[in-house]
């Protein structure tokens, strides 16, 4: 059955108008693949023999985002589809049939040559499963079998049936044209539970080092998709098998073979533990949680020590934070993203102390930004190791029992009140305010008068009153 989303209906209207104007036009790429697989398709791209100038003049709301590569965005007609600052929601990508010239930068073609041949256009694409075209004219209603209306010049349907990701044509050529395709091959294989076709996999191994020519932001985005599409473990196993992991994240490869104390980690080494944690990441999880999960034990390999009594990882959290900061910088994460990823690394060991924390310390722990991410990572960390969720359950129960106003209460005292009371500003103010906040969080004081009395008791009267 065909979709009924606004995006699909908008794309269908564009396609039909092109056909009525005498041009060939088909749905192309990932949306066709997903429709054949019975999955929800989101982006509906159109391939046509109409040139960009024709497309630009045919539709009232267009944006020449990639006209030099034969790509035009066409708005659905909604007021917010396209603006002067760029494409907005409900735009359809319309691409002219083309063949690409040389790829000097290993990412984009130096130029394109338009063609009237749909088959020629398909043969310059990346993988057979993405090289399918859907001729909606052949569909006689929503119940029509999508496969019967597919134009398949490269064996994509057979590879979908066999569960294979295969490069179109000579794999080395496809990856030399666009090095990012190596990561995309791994991501697609992991997402769909497919295998990499043998020659395609060998080509990735041979060319893995070329990935350094791709911008780090693009590499980061592909890795983030792998982590958040629901098949993170499989993706990282394939990255390792193809040699790509050693190129993009050598710190993760070093986890392999690093033993852990069996009483806490019966699952095995740091690599296996990390894979088991990644296996739990759900589809659509927060990017920071995904990267925090990947990097939470990155400091263990360099701190491994076999002491007389047991295996130790002294200061692995601090070392892991430093390594995590380097990785975040390398992949151009934003400052906000970096802070949260490092916070997840920094705090993942604190949960073990939670049952023994003072009330004030526990409440401050709950104040961690995005605390739900910290708690979820703790849960996954436990399940990837000893499987004991007692502390996780304790934290959930305590957090649920605490109203937000008791976790983040309005301060009973500020520096201004201390000055009014006669105390001279100085370093002691921090200690005074911390002491009163601790007592407030512990439930020992509840009014400004009680807070000021506590300050006088612990820190003495103001100098001018003595």
C-alpha cells in the first residue's frame, strides 16, 4: 500500500505534473527501497529527464539548492515550504537524469552531464538497493503491488530479497568516487540486517584509509546515524570487520582484548561490554546518549593494570573524559553536545555510591542536566555487565518520590542577604551558601531565619557585631 503522508502526496503531485508535461518522472532511491521492504518511507525523491531550468520554471516555489548537480527542491505549496534563507519543510528533491564526471575530491563530482536515460542515471548511484525507480503510472490503486511498478536495471530487487548491500558496478570505482559510501554501506547493512556483498566488503577493506579525505563532520553524522538507528552493535561489528573502525575511532579498537574483573563483568572484555551496551540503544535515541554509551569506558585500555588482588582501571574516568574531549573535538561536536557526552562519561561510575549518598548529595546528583540520559546509560551499563538493576530501581524510586521543588528549591539565602546581615563579601560566602543549601536539601531548615541562624552558628557572627 502506498503512503498517505503529506510528503508523499506533495511529491506525487510534482511527479504527476512532470508526467503530464511530457517528461519521464519516477520516485527514486531510498523511498522505493523502503516501500518494497514494507517499511515507512520518509523522503520521496523524484528523478526525471526534465532539466533544472524546466523544473524551476514549472513550479511556483522552488529552490536551486543543487542545480549545478541537477538537483532542485520543489515546495509543496505551503507558505513555509521554501523561504529566502533556504528550504523548509515539505520540499521534494527533484533530480535530473545524469551521469557524473570525475570525483577529484572523493566526495562530489566535478560536474555532471544530463542524460535522457533513466538507466544511465541509475548506474552512477551507490548501491543496487538504492538504484530502484518506481513508475507510479503502472500502479492502478493503493493496493497495487509496488514491486510490479519498479524499474530495476541493477538487480536491486534480487539483492533486497537476498539481504545484500552491493555496490553498483565496480565497487572500487563507487568508493573512489565518494569515500563516504564506505560508511553508508556499513550503515545500510546494519540498519536492514543485511550482509555486505563479498566484493563490496573487500573493496571497503582495501580503501578504508581513504575515509580520512571525507570531512569529519560527515563522518560524525554517519556514525551518529549508525548509533541511533537501532542496530548500533551490528554497525560497529561491521566497521571493525571492514577496517573502517581502526581509521575513524582507533580508541574503540583498543578495547578489544582488554580484560575486566569477572565478578563485575562476566560478559568479557571492554569491547564485548561496549557492544552489548550499544545493542540496547533504541531507534531515535539522543545523540549524546549514543556517543556517551560508546565512549563511557574509552579510558579503560590505557589504564588497565593487573594488580596482585584484581584487575584495576585507576582513574579511567578522568582519562576517559580527556580522550572523549579529544574525540568530540576531532568530530566537531558543538560545545553543548560535548559537555553532555563528557558528563555521561564523568558520572557513569557515581551510581554505585547512590544508596550511601546523603540526601543533599543525592538531590544534587538528580540535578545533572539530562539526568534521564545518565539513568538510562546506567541501566544499559548494568545489563551489559552483571545484570543487577537494584541501584537503578533505587534511583528511580527515590527520584519519583521527590517533587521537583525539593530537588531544586528556591535558595533560603543569597549573598545579598549575607551582606545585609553584616558579613563582608569574600571566599567564605561560597561555604556559607553551600552549608545552608545542604541543610535545606536535608530538610533541616526551611526558612531564611533558620538559614541565617545556621550561618551564625557555624561561621560566627559578622565581624562588625563582635
